[in-house]
């Protein structure tokens, strides 16, 4: 099943979080930590502005992103849990 | 009875959800899963902008769409349950 | 008593709802069903936009419309129950 | 005491409501009926728009109007109960 | 101490209310009556609009005005109780 | 430590309030009186408008101002209690 | 892990607060003091305005800033606690 998000919405797949301490010890995210990482699966064409022009979305499929834990709507597609949220809800792109 | 939605509203018929697990086993949506799928029955002419122009709706009759479980107003027309919601409430188009 | 709604308001008279099942059996709307049908009795001249222009209302007297159960303000005029609501609160026009 | 309402405000004097049934029997409004009728005593010069222009008010002194029961602020002027509300709160003009 | 209100704010001194019944009997405002009268002590230069222009305030020092009982912020200046509110909160000018 | 407020924010130092009654008797502000006086320590460059222009702030360092008791965010800088608030929260300039 | 904040968001690392009294005695911030200091780790390209132009952010990486205690979303990146917030939530730049 293929999804095409509308306007300024993006579809995100959560990523398992694995963080390293300063000393290099791997510390998995605890269940109580709120922000989450994800990969953009699909992005809409952009937000339609008041004058009718479209403002493209600043992320694209494949980008790793950071967002708040309670952002977006959960959808289950082909047995897979995905998130649909607005570009507005994305906090940052993880570049490396 | 034929309905013509006003402005940026769309009329949706819910679709029975049937999902497959990664291994191909069919898993019906449980009643507790929030997002829903539907088919667009009719779409309005579009949202009227502040300058009087009309911004057409990005979906059309026949499109399969994804929306949040609590979106829209339920209406019963000719014994059939339909949903009237704004284009704004649609999350994505299901393309295949 | 004749009412002229102001700006983007419309006056609606509720219509008794009668729906047919797929097999043709008439099922009256139960009291618990929220959306309602009505006939437009009068419509305002339209919404005044920020630049002073008037955006005409998309319905006219005689149109059958669909609206949410809790929309509008109830008024009793000449012993008759009417509803005054904004064009914004109308969901769809019933065309046949 | 003479009042000049500011901008888009109007001063209203409530009117005793008297309604007739379809058969001509006079039925006084019960205390529990929410909308009310009134006469416009004075109207402001109009709403000042963002570009500095003034949008005149669509009613004038002497007009009979319909409004929601809880609209406006009650003021007692020279022993008389009046209502000050915005043009926005007026539902319709009673024309006959 | 002299106060210069900023932008669209006005400084008001409450006026003792004294109302006459239709028959000429003086009836002092009871403590439970909500709207209040006052005299404008000072008015700001006006509201700054989005394009940078200033929209002058429609009242000036010396004007008698009507406002809602809970409008504005109470300030005590030189032992005198004053009110600072926005022009928006003023209902009407008392002209005589 | 020197602070440069951003955009339309101002930094305020509360002033001890001392008021005189009409007869000249000094009455200190009681703890229950809400509005407060202060001195502007620093003011931002101004609010950035939608078109990118900057609207300068109407007060400057050294100005005595009046504001609501609960306005702003308290900050402790070099052991000194200061307030950071928006120009919007300032009620009036105390001129003498 | 490198983060690129989107649009008008900034990434902040909290700074240990150490304040001096007027007499030079060092007073550490108590846990109950709300505002906080931080260093900007990264800043987005700026807020996209309605006309599509970008308004650059007024702070840059390395700037010391002041913000409210409850501003922003906490994120844990490589074992380090960071804050992602909007430029709007920044109160002032600490210049010395």
C-alpha cells in the first residue's frame, strides 16, 4: 500500500534509538524519554499559502528527523506502524 | 439522494480495513485502532480564499484516503453512514 | 414576520428526515442521530471580506441543506422553530 | 443621556416578544426561549479594517433585530435596561 | 505623576453613577450592576497596524465613556484608583 | 552580565512604589496591589512584521513604565531580580 | 550525531548558572529558579513568511541566551541533554 501525504504532511517511520554516552557506552533510549527519531517515508507537495502558491516541504523521503513524542497521528499500514504529522511538528533533521 | 459538499468539504464512505502482516497474514483492523480509510464520494468546489479566489480540493470522487478516527461529522443518507469532513482533515491519499 | 439574515448567516427550517434502507424500507431518523436536514428560508448578502468586498453565499432560499445537529441558534418566529447559522456551518447541499 | 457606540458596536433596546401560532393564537415568549428581539437605538460608525478604512454597520437606529439571548453587555442608562453588542452578534433584521 | 498610555491604551477614572428613573427619581447604581462609566484621563497615540501606520484612538481626554465592569487593569497612582484598558474595551461615548 | 533583549522584548527592573494621598500623606503600595512600576533596563530592536520590516519599541532604557503584576518572566541576573516582558505588556510610561 | 534545526527552531545546551551578588559573593542558581541560560548549538535557516521569504534567526551557534524554564522540547542526543525551541521562545542574548 502506497501513501501520498496531502499538502504539508509527512509520513514517518519511527527509528529504534540507540545513544552513546560520552565515554562510548551504548545507552538505549528508555521508554520514558519523550522525543523520537524517525525516517521520512513520504512528504506532501507542500503547504498551500493564502495566495495559492505552494511552499515545498523542507524534508524528503529518506531524511532522518527528530520530533516530539506526542506529535502526529498513528496509522497502521500493511501491518506497519507509521506516523502522519505536519512539517510544522518536525524539530530537526539528523545529518550524521 | 445526492449530496454536493460545500467549499472545502468532502463526503467520505468508510472502507473496511484489512491489513497484511509482513509475512502476508491478513490482520483485520481492531476496533481500537484510531485512523481510518475511506473512499471520497464527493468533493466541494474548494476553499474560498480571502481574495475571493477558489483553491481546488486535492482529492476527487473515487480516491481512497486516510483520516483520523475522530475527524468529520457522521451523516446517515439513504440508510448509509457517511462522513462529511474538511479537506484539512485528510491525511493522505492511498495510491495502491 | 420576515427575516433578513445579516452577512453570511442563513435561516433554516428543519426538515423531517425519512431515510430508506438499501432494500427500500423506510427508516425514520432516530432522535439520537446528530446531523440534520433543512430548507434554506433566507440567506444573507454574504460575508464581508477584509478588503470590503462581499463574498456571496453559496446557497439560496429553497435549497435543501445538511448541517451538524448542534449548529446555529434556535429562534421561534410566528410560532415556528427556525435556525439561524453561518454559511460556514452548512455541510452540503442535497441535490435530489 | 445620549450614547454614541464606538466602531462596530450597536445599542439595543429589548422588545417584548409576542408570537402568533399558525392558527392566529397569540403565544407570549416563555422566559426559557433564548433568542431575543430588539430595536437598534444607536449604531457605531463601523468597524475599522486593517488598512484603516471603515466598514459601515449594516443596521441603523430604528431597525428591529434578532440576536442570541446571551449576546452583548447589559447597561442601565437613565433607569432603562439597554444592551451594547457588536454588529457581529446580530443574527437578522426583522423586516415586517 | 503623569501617565502616557502606550499605543491603543486609555487611562480611565471611574465616575460615580447616578441614574434617574423615568419619573425623575434618582436611583444610585447598586453595587451589583456591572457596566461602569468613566472619564478618559489620557489616551495613547493609537494602535500600530501591520503596515506600520498608526490608527488614532476614537476618544480623547475628558470624554465620558461606558465600559464593562471587568475591563482593564486597576492601577493606584498618587493614591487615586485608575483603570488602564484598551480602546477595544470601550463600549460607547456618553455624549450628554 | 549584559543582556540584549530579542525583538519586541524589554528588560525591566521593578521600582519600589511610594504613593501620596491627595493630602500629601505617603502611602506605600500594599503587597496586594497588582500593577507595578519599573525602569526599562534594555529594549529590543523591535517587532519583526510579516513583511520583514522592524517596528521599533516605543520605550527606551531609563523610561519608567507601568505594567500588570503578572506580566513577564522573572530572571535573576548577577543576583538581581529582573523582568523580561513584551512591549505589548507595558501599559503606560510614567512621565513625571 | 549532528542536528540541523528546521525553520525557526534552535538547539540549545543548558549552561550551569552561577550568579554573583552585588558584593561579589557567588550564589548558585537554586533549583526553584525558573529562567535558564544556554548556548545555541545550532539555529535553523529562519521562519518562512506567508509570502515565501525567509526571516533569518537573530541568534547563531555560540550565542549565550536566556529563556523561560519550561520552553522547548528536551531531546537526548549522544547521551547529552539538549533543548529544541523556537526563536520566539528566546528572551535575550547574554552579551558579556
